[in-house]
């Protein structure tokens, strides 16, 4: 079930309050969360980039003129 805007707002307000009490900047905390997601998924990112590179190379080979 998707989170409603109201639920999300409530969670965000509570999290902001908790972080403020702990002396943690919200944007710094968010940046750390984003870094965690990225670092935990480097294999996925590398795989996607390799796939993109392979697809690009395949297109180039298919478009290369052939010697007749």
C-alpha cells in the first residue's frame, strides 16, 4: 500500500524533530542516506553501465560500413 501524503508529512515532521533534538542537520542526514543507497547498489550501477556500454558498442558494429 502506498504511503499517503498525510502519512509522509507526519513521518517527515517527526524525523525532523528527532534529528533536531540529536543535533543532526536534516540535509546532511539525507545526503548520508542517499550515499548509503548508492553504495549498497554499486554492483547494480556497474551492471547497468556495462549493459549501456555493450549496447552502444553493438549499435556501432551494426552501423559500421562493411567492405564489399
